C-alpha cells in the first residue's frame, strides 16, 4: 500500500508514483485535480469545524447554538461568510496600508500549504496513473510542516503592528512570543517521531505505523511526545486555553481588532484551517494516519483509509472544542513557564531517553537517571531564578522611595 | 523537484482565492468611511495616547533564545534520521551537545531571564487601621434579613 | 530543465528587486519584509538546486527565527508607521562601492570554483540522511564546537538583556 523503506536510516526517494515517469500534460492535470479537491475539502472542513465548535460548545453550555440556517444550523458558517462579503471594509487611518492588506494573505497561505504534505489515504488510480492520496511528499516532509508553522507568525505579528492601534499591537507581541516559544517544544516532540521512523517523509512515518495499532507512535513513543505535541500545537494555534492573543476581556479582539469584513473573515478562516491542519498532522505523526486499528491488509480501495483518517481527525477536532469549553485561559507568565521551563526540557529529555532505549535498555535507564538528576538541578535553577527576580522587584520600590 | 508542483499549485490557489474574495468584497461591500470609523479602536472613547512606545526587553530575549533552540532542533533532525547507523557514538555526541545547551539553559533560568511572573514579594502594606478586617467591615445578612455578628 | 531555468529567472529577478528595496525603502518594517523576500528566495533557489534540507533550514532559521527577532526588535523599540526620513545618510556611495566589490569577489570566486560545471540533470536530491552523515561522522568536532558557540550566544544574550 505504501512504499516500504529499504533499510533503516536510508530514505527512500520513491515519492509519489505519479511523478515516476516525468511530468507531462496528464500529470499536470491530475495535480490540478488533486489540488482542487484538497482545497475544496479543506474549505468544507473549515465550514464544518466552525459549525461543529459552535454546536458542541453550545451543547456543553446548555444552549441551542446555531439552528436556523440549514439542517441543524449546518449552513450557518456559510451564511456568516456570505454576510461578511457585504460588510464595509475599514482601513484605519493610523494603519500601514500595504502591510495591513498583506497580513491576511500571510496568515492563510501557511495554513493551506501545511495540509499538502498530510497523507490522507492509499494509492488510487486516475486515468491509468497511480497516485497517492497525498498532495505532495517532499523529502523534507515533516520539516516543511515546522517551517510553515514558523512562517505563520508573520501574519499575526504584522496584522497587529500595521493596525496602528494599541490592542492589536499588544496582542501581536504576545502572540509572536508565544508562537515562537512553543515552536521549540513542537519541534522537539516531532523529532521523537523522526527518531523511531528514521525518515522525514510523512508517507514513511505513516507506513511505519501501518502494521497494527501497537505500532502507532502514540504508544511506541510512550505518550509523552504526543502530550507535549498536543499542548504545544494548541498554543501554536492560539486556541483556548492559550488564546491570550485575542483575550477579549483584555485586548478586545487581539491582533485582528481593527480588521473587518472579508479581511477579518480570512483571519478567522486561517485560524480554523490551521486547527484542522494541525489535527491532521497529529493524526499523521502519532495515530498512524489513514491506517486502521487492525493490521494493514492492503486495501485496494482508497476509501476505508480515508474513513479512518477522518474518524481520527474528528477526535482531535472534538478535543479542541472540549478544551475550549472546559479550561480557563492561562496567565502570560504561566504560559511562558509551561513552554520554556517544562515542555522544552521534558521533550529534550524524553528524546534522549528514547534514543538510548533504541540502542539498549541499560543505556536508556542510565540516561533516564541522569536526566532525573539534571531535572533536580533545573528545579533548583528555577527557584534561584525566581528569588533573583523577586529580589530585583523588591529592590525597585526601595529605590523609588529614595529618589 | 516535481514533488513541489502540487505545493506550488496550492500556493497559487490559496492566493487566487484570497485575492478573489477581496475583489468580490470590494465590489459588493459599501464604502462610507467616516472619521469615527477609521479612528483606532478604543472602546468608544477618543484615543489620546499613541500605542505603547516600548515593550519589556523580555519579549526580545525570548526571540533571541528561540534562535538558539531552533538551531539545536534543526541539528536534531538529521541526527534522528541516521541515529540507527550512528548507534552509541551518535548518542554520546548528542548527549554532549544537549548538555552544553542545557548548561546555558540552567544559566538562563537561574538568572530569571524567563521569569514573567508578578514578583511574589509585594510591598509591606502599612494598613491604615489594623483593626479593620473583612470580618469587621463586611456586614453579613442572614436569609431573614438580620445582621449576623462576626464570630 | 527549461522550466527550472524559467523559475530561477523569476526568483532571481524578485530577489534582486527586493534586495534593492531593502536599502531604498523609507520604512524600516518594509525593509525587514523585503529582506524576508530575499531570504525566502534563497530557500527557493536551494530547492531548485535539489538541496532541500538546506532550503528548509533557511526558512526555519532565517525567515522563522532571525527575521522574527529583527521585527521584534523594531516593533519593541517603537517602529513608526510611515516614512522615516533619517534612514539615509551620506555614506550611501561608500556602501554601494562596498557591495559592488563584494558582488565582484563572490562572482569571481564562484566562477573560479565552478566555471561552467553543470548540475547533472538527474541530480540526486540531497538526502537529509547524507547531511546527517557528514555532520555527525565527518564534522563531529565542529558540531560539538557549535554547542559551545550557542552557549556563549545564550549567555551573551542574557547578560546584555538583563541589564534592564
């Protein structure tokens, strides 16, 4: 079903069989078709996700939620979107016009692109050409995801700055520092997946997990990288409980306060699209992508794998909504503490333990023990740092009194 | 190279979609700007201050520290790919590398460079009347309306 | 190959224009953004050269981290929206001379080293495994030295920034 790796550590460059015989007109047409379908699927999934979030949150809060447009209000998002087309597009007088216009693009493009490397299913045949249900499979696959999430900072940062207004600026500075901080933890937990797979290709990562449910990275890596990835991804997406970026009570709307009409709609779209994409990435990295829970029997059709993929995707979409309905927002210092002082050291520690365990169990325990000792050192450092900060803060008022 | 064709197509499609919807919005939406509408948002009051001039240097510090960690993470990926060839040698290499970064991390943290929290030590408040507490100032009322004396 | 040359041409022109705009624009944030275009263009050229790992590293480090730091620095020290008139000074001709000299030297070195060597048409894509082998087996000592460099950089950053 998937191309198997030949040997551990060497990367197959098989890529998509579509490009095996060079690029001609038919191949370009197939690529256009696939891209179009993926694009449409993403848009529909965003429309669905917005509705799903509103509906589930309203259920959790004992409200009815959207129920007017379409059956069970499913067309509500579409209606909202169409409404936004007819709204006046305001350009604040203090804004940097060009960057203000550019920012929504910068926010939506990475959301679209990251989805391209997610494998959605097996191999299908279109017009006599075999191709994977995956838009692109570049040799740096998983790093491409990381690159896209690091580029996503620009949209938020520039939107806030270019608005020329207080709240957006505060929101964007918060957002950029937050996204940058959690990207480190994201990268470290993704490295654990690469470690057991021995390849950066998303298709290899999926095929490596396709044998049975125990081969899913969720279990093989011992839950911890998955947990760290989930937390870091939530923070990277600026979703609750990490939504300090647009904390309504403090910052009105955060970085997009000054945006209206369709520009606002694009930010909104990008946010939900990134949520869908990030969930798809988690399914790929940790839950075996399109493979079912049983052993891989090499299904000829492409639709059962797609079904499994969507089913797993739904789990994460629900988790995101659930988190939003349940958890209160973190304070900024708690957010930074969690990212830097817990997630980053923990994920680095676990990565090295995993590497040692792959070689020999004894090395694994040795690294584990050493890690615990270093963890204690870190705890002590946190205490020292805290008291240094407190001293500095305690000294400051005294100076003010003297002056 | 051809692997990037779909990504390029997706990029073009996303840009066309965004530009197309802006065009549609420009054609469909009304355009009646007023001074009040285009003023920076300030919850209805007239803004009288420029946006903040300076931010805490900590934000900048975080970005700087991130670069260092980003570089370390990038080294981890090729290492992870060929780890099974490198075996013990690779493990030792990375442990040494990680230790060096960890040392600077410890230095960072023990300097309080990543502390954002409100300082736990607050000014010793000289309360005006020591006798005033919540017990003495808050009048509790029972369900039936009588005042409950503080215990 | 024709397609690749065409794409290279487009990228090169875009990079050239953006590079000139970096130094001529009157707005400092715009300058930083033009620099993003230049560095992203470099990444695109790396992809054309089949050096994909390098391309991703270019995006991750330069676009995703270093320029974010630049923008942060600009934003945190009050980046004025609109034109800033004092961005230029009277050393522009000197700067032009220096950059032309640098261009000449680099072009000369490249022409000398590669002459008219062609990238083989079936150029194997640079595998991240190969990158790993050269870093972790051939250049082990430089790799470990980098960790010390990073350590020094971090300590330096903290010492400078903590003097608030």
